[in-house]
C-alpha cells in the first residue's frame, strides 16, 4: 500500500473519530484502488463515498432481515455499519478503470470503542482483526483485499494498527475455523524515505 493512500485514509478517519460519541459510533470506510500483479495487490489510492446505510432500500432490508438478527440489536443504530452508495461505488470503479487500476477491496476504521462507547459495550475490545460482522461483509463482497485500521487516541495522540484480510473461504478447509478470514501480508511503501 502506498503511504500516500494510507495517509489520505488516516486523515479522514481521524476527523471522523473526533466526532464519535457513545451514541454514534461513526464509521469511516473507503475503497482500495490499485493493481493485481501475480500474488501481490498494490494499493495506490483510496476512494471515499457516501454511506447509504439508512437510505438505500437494499441496505435497509439487509440490516433489518440479516444483520440485526444475526449480529444483535447494536446494529439497529444507524451509525453502525456501512453501505457504500451505489453511485459512489460506480464512480470509484470508473475512476479506477480510467487510471488503469482495479477495485481491489476496502479499508475501514475500528475505533477504540471499548473506551468511547456506552458502558454496556465497553467489554468488547476492537482491534485490526475482523469482527463477526466484518467476516460477513468480506464474504458478501468477495473482494480479495480488506484492510482494517484500528485507531485509538491516547493522551491527545493518535495511534493506528493495520490488518489485511482475504474473504473467508466459500467452503472451509479442514483445520479452518468456520468463516475465519485468511490474513494477508501488508507492507506500506514509504515513498518519502525512498527519494534521495
């Protein structure tokens, strides 16, 4: 992943993070644009879009009929979860194509909700690892690359950790725990150090 693409995401994620309240776990989500080369995905850019979680009929139905029954009433909160606006998804796909890139997957933020959330939800510690909801999302999209950015603030400073994941296998192999997502090695290309 190019460091410029990561910096673009972190800037937006930090701004969203600062607006989070115990009632509003605001998400931050972007698409990954780049190229697939042999066994390597190269993320060159991120593309943001609007969250249509509360306005898209398919999203409303998916949350009502699948997400809330499967993952609990916390997902009734309209601020929890992301559904990329279909117009923005199409725009990002066309942008990638015009630049000779592919739509590789997504990146989203996990805040330190165990510190920010309501007392009733502080027992679940988030990280850069996928939650059951993430595994569901990664399986549904089928995108080959899914990055989770864990973001926390301590003493006024932001810290982040990254994890990259493939979707869970369609048919879990022996020794694979159900719908676990295989981890993908993630390297950040630090271009500012490479220029002499």
